[in-house]
């Protein structure tokens, strides 16, 4: 997997929901706050030695009460996206089954509804035919978090669980994060669907993205959805092909928050990039579309501004299923 550069360029914050959002330029508040994400490289400073993985705090209920959502900015209500319903697998713990089968214009090439249990300490090795991940001791975008999938990712009862927390290792606070990556073919376009929720953990964020295989950023673009601090709102971003600055992007905001279950879809073709949240398009870009092959990473990390998380901040990001398609 190509690595992403450490250079941090300001390019936006927060991720996407039904019914709001117009593209914004580099002068908007979202674009000003959004910072480049990167495939990290190993830290140059010594990292603490691994210690036995402790038993995580119990997983929360799969259907927690949602946080109050702020009122979105007025905008025309988008129309729901009509699409034929493919066959569905058995009902998932999220209340929505994973789609099984092709869609008009799309061939399904990858699915996972996490039927194989994987304890802490065994991801991704136990499911290496389907998944990989950023390895320990890579640092995240802010450099405040450490990727350590063996201490963060587990699978049980039909859910992939990312347990975000801090451990004191050899007297050092280590903020533990993870970036699972499905094993997919080279894809210059695609449809990426994911069913997810998260505790509103302060100091942590989701930046689930398509990153160019070339590793050339910002020239080859970037697509982020969902993105946002876990105690804030969901947004989407499309960084332009041939960009010379990370602020050259389209951004779409929503009033949706992470504690409730959502389904997010990126539909990326040479002609457009469309973001769909819970069946409703929140934004579509039709110019400056990234045209180089990209890979999908569920990059879950520490926040980009506001400092490192508290050592006591902890919680779970849960994923019920993923489904990936290529154009027919």
C-alpha cells in the first residue's frame, strides 16, 4: 500500500448528511479547516515496546440514543436517490442488511458483514485475505495518534469494532487508532458503501477516504466521506485532480452526527463524484474529478486541531458491513 505523506496542509474538517450542502471553494470555512490526510510513515523517534493487549471496555449498545443535531443551514431539499433494491443478506445488527448483488451500472466485487469473529490482537492477520491495516508504529495525520490495529480492531457479533483509547506504555501516553483497508483490485473509479456508527469520542475523528495509489498529493486528488470529529457532524470532501493546493476542493456539510447508524456511499466515475448519506445525495461534483487509481482506507485517527485527546477519552466506532462495486 502506497504511503501518504506527512505534510499537513490545511484543507477542511467535518463529514456529510441528507439534504444539505453545496460545493464550497477554498475560501469557505470548511475548506479553511480541512487538513490533508496522509498515508503515514513510521515515526523516526523510538516508540514504546508493545505490551499485552488489555481487555477493552465493554462494547456499547448497537443502537444508542442520537446526540441532538444542530439545525443545518437552509438549502433546497435534495431528492432521495432512486435505485433498484438488490438482494439483501440476513438483517444486520445495525437494522439494515448488507446489499448482495449487482446494481444497474455497477458490479459488486467485495462485501463483508463480519461473520468471522476476530479477537483483539488478531486483526488483520486473522482475516488477511480480505483486510490489511496501517501497521504499528505508524503515526496518524496529527502525529498525536499511533496506528496499532492489534490493540484497536476486533470483530464479533457481526460488527467490526474500533476501540479508540489511550494506554500508558513505559510511562508514555499512547493514543491508539486504526485504519483498516479492504483488499481491493486497482480501481480508477468505483462505488463504496459502508454502514457505521460511533460513540461521540472527544479528540478523535473519522477520515474514511480514497487516496491515490500514486501517493502524489494534491496533484492526484483525494475523496473523503464520511469525515469529521466523532463528537461533531459528518461532511464530505473531494480534492481536485491537478490541484496545486489542498484547499482546491469541493466540500459538503450535513447536520448528521455519528452516534446513530448511517449508510454512506461514494459513487466515483470519470464524469462525477456523488456523496449519498442514508439514501439521499448530499452533494455531487462534476468537474475536476480525480482520474487516477485510488485505494479505500477507513482512516480513524486523532483530531487535526485542538491537541491530543485526553487519556480518559475512549469509545467505539462500529461498522456493520461494507460493499464495493466497479463500473460495468
